[in-house]
């Protein structure tokens, strides 16, 4: 009886391992396949393309990629008509028909080696930015590494032009004014402490020193 039970348990364990193995391979394949579309704007290494307003996404935490793809797909992000970049990404997210497609492509993006995009923003003062960043660090981490428990994404290994544009958009309420997106609404409030265009450049210049 006991021996029969052990044999059955072993068989179940073997079968479920086998199934998990197959589905992981399937997820990898599906993720790579879906990424062909993303690469057209974000680049084949996920390094970003400023011309298309598409930021670097390589190595971005999967939880954040999943949350943003769902926000784009539901229209909680990227549906403000003044949000040129977001309006481009929103229709792309609609190609991800199922949550398992989102999981697969997010896993693929998260596994891409992180990149250090070229610094193109000029005129920021990192020393002044450091003082500002002290507030940001309570959510985004002292090294800009992000904090999942605060829903706060990493800010390092991101395109500097995208950080500047995004902070401008938060301040103007072009991102973060949809109540369906509470994390963005929270961040919009935080962006108000950046009282000038110079303050935005300064804090981004400091963030660039962290990577
Ligand atoms: C037509 C060009 C285009 C395609 C194709 C595209 N994207 Fe985007 N994506 C963008 C743009 C532009 C933005 C910036 C949105 C903004 O400014 O808020 C963006 C933003 C994102 C973000 C948010 C990054 C962040 O830091 O918040 C993620 C994640 C993302 N894209 C993933 C993907 C994935 C995954 C695919 C493929 C399924 C994809 N994109 C396909 C243009 C594109
Ligand atoms: C109270 C916590 C909190 C503080 C403080 C905070 N943020 Fe955020 N930030 C967030 C959250 C949450 C998000 C994610 C918004 C979303 O999901 O759309 C975010 C998103 C961002 C983004 C968008 C990243 C991307 O990939 O699109 C940038 C840039 C950013 N924050 C910069 C800053 C800066 C600079 C400061 C300091 C001036 C700051 N944040 C302070 C919580 C915070």
C-alpha cells in the first residue's frame, strides 16, 4: 500500500515537473516570438530608439513590465491624446491578447542584459540633483534600483531623454491623471516637487551617475 502510494506520488511529481519544463520552454519561445514586434521600436537588444520615443526596456523588472503592459492594454496608460509616446505604445499592447502572452514577453524583456543608453540630455547639474533625489530614493531606492513593494520601478539603465520627458509628462498631468492608474497618480503628485525644467534635468543627471 505504502509502496504503491510512493510510486504514485513519484509519478505525479515526475509528470508535473515534465509539464512545468515544457511550459517554461513554451513561454521562452512565445516571449521571443512576441518580442519581434517590440524590437521594431525598442531595438533588438531592448536598447531603446529615441527617434520612435521608445525607451530602453532591456532587463527591466518583470513585475514592472507586466504592470505597465496591463496598464497600456486597459487604457489606464497611454490614452491621453497629448501623450505622443504613450499613444504609440497603447495599440501595441493590444497585440498581447492574453495574460500569459504578457507574462511571456515580460520574462523575455527582463532576461535581456541591461544596457547603459547613451546620455543625450545636456545641462543637468548632478550635485543639485542629488539633493532632490533624497526624496525620490524613499520609493525608488538609494541606487535607483526600484522597489517592488512600493510599485516603484528602477530608474537606472533607462534612457535619460525618456526620464526627462516622463517627468515633464507627470508634471503636466499627461501621465498620471487617470484614476484607473493609482501608481501613476501617486507619482504625478511626487513630480510636483520638481519646480522647474532645470530641477528635472538636475535630478536626471544625478540618476545617470548611479548606473
Ligand atoms: C510602435 C512602436 C512600439 C512598439 C512596436 C512597442 N513599443 Fe513599447 N513603447 C513605445 C513607446 C513610444 C513607449 C513610451 C511610452 C511613453 O512615453 O510613456 C513605450 C513604452 C513601453 C514600456 C514602458 C516602459 C517604462 O519604463 O515605463 C514598456 C514596458 C514597453 N513599451 C514594452 C513593449 C513591449 C513588450 C512591446 C512588444 C509587445 C512593445 N513595447 C512594442 C513604442 C513601442
Ligand atoms: C511615494 C513614492 C514615490 C516617490 C517619492 C517618487 N516616486 Fe517615482 N514613481 C513611483 C511609482 C509608484 C511609479 C510607477 C508609476 C506607474 O506605475 O505608472 C513611479 C514612476 C516614476 C518614473 C517613471 C519610470 C518609467 O519607467 O516610466 C520616473 C521617471 C520617476 N518615478 C521618477 C521619480 C523622481 C525623479 C522622484 C523624485 C523627484 C520620484 N520618482 C519620487 C513612486 C514614487
